[in-house]
C-alpha cells in the first residue's frame, strides 16, 4: 500500500472503512521505522492518525512492527528472582496533576524479588517523568543494555531509555517537542516487550478509547499483560480510585479487579505535591513500610505479583500484599 493510499484510507470518516487492516498497519509502521517514509509524508500520516482513536487491528500491526525492530534483553532470571517473570513498565505519559507514583510500584516489586525493567524517555515535555522520580530514588538510566542487565541481576530494577530499545521509535516520540502534540508512538511504545515474550507487561491506557484499542491489540496474542487506565496515562493506579484491571495471559482475558464506583478518599499530604523530590520522599517512606500504600496501588501490586508468577493463587497474592506492605520496614 502506498502512502497516498494510506492517507486516503485514513481520511475516510465512516468507521472501520477509515482504518487500516492489521497487515497494512504493520507494513506502514515498518516502513516508518526503517526510514522509508519521507518527512512530509510522515507528518501527514501522523497527523491523520492523531485525528481519531487507533483501532485494535491498527495498533496490533504497529506494535508488531515496533517489537520486531526493538532490542531484546537476554535476561535469565537468577536465584534472586526464583524464576519469576520480569515486569516491564512503560513510562511515557508523565504526570502533571498528581505525583508520579509509578516508581513505588517498581521498587516494591523489586523488594519482592521480581525483576523490573522501566523504559521510557528521560523527559516528559513539561510533566513529571518517571525517570525523574527514579533518579531521585537512586535508579539511574542505563547507558547500555548490558548495564541494564547488570542492574537487573543486582538490584533487581533498571531504567532503560527508549533510545536504547528502539532509536527510531524514540525519534518519533521526540517529535512531540517539535509539533506540540503527542503521536501514536507513545501508545505503541507501551506494547514493547524487551524480553521477547518472557515478561509481564504493564499496559496503561489514558482513557476508555485507548483501553479498547490496547485490548484489541492484546487479544489473540501469547503475551502476558495487565491492562488498566493509568493515572494520567502513567503506569500506576490513581490513589483516589481503582481502575478495572485485566490480565491477558496466553490468549486468556480475565478481570482481576472491577473498577471502583466511589473514590477511595483524599490523598495524604505527602502525595499532594507533584514535584519529583516530594514524590520520591513519599515513595521512600512507602517502600520502607512507614506509610501505607493507597488501596488502588496495593491492588495493582497484587495483580503484578500474580501475573509474574509470585503466587499461583490471586487471593494469596492479595493477602501477601496486605501483610507485607505493612512489614517491609522489618524485612
């Protein structure tokens, strides 16, 4: 399919007729990542895609092309992790209205012995990036994939800039700074699998439309993933209210938590400031067991442990989280 045909398809406003099929979407994004689309045509395609939500087939095709062209970590879980699936956490949205608590989830998983790889850009275009909060907590961006593997084997947590996993995808994400708006690359990056099928992917959506597209991209695959609407699109559950959390596992789709219908209550004072240093201070207290986790975050932690194979029974996972998050200071 030529770029002119792609643009004609995307310009249609009549539902599915205005969507690319999965094969065409894969071919288009493969050409984009391989540098086969000129800058003018690329801008037109990205602009057309930004005019409406992506369809599940489109996103599945885009993600397949991106995964085929991204670096893979040859990680073999050691004795420390007891064979648990590593958890891959994308951090692409950042936060503006509340603290970015994604690092709390990452550090707590590492405390449980589950290897965690966070990937994303170093900056969030005026928002608080997960990388900034992790830096305050002593988790620095890896300079190479080898360095990331060393960190996973040691501390059990690593941050990898997108540019190390997929330079071409990182360049698309960086266009936000030039154009002033995000493009589909940020959404596609959430479906990267740095462990070639061996990880549990956290897949946060920004809203219901993104969640539907991401679900369509995950269904029918062998991927292990947790899908939920993240706080401002970032990979953690907003402390005020738990979203629905679904587990995709080898073609099976299961709801682990239904969405809360009422708010969990006001945020504690330490969480009121979105500054990365303030967020890091609160996260440090939470990881040390000095302050309790907001229930939506502990619920997501239980889902992660279950999905990573820490527990074979989901109720056991919930019980362990309930006990351990109040006892980590003595661990």
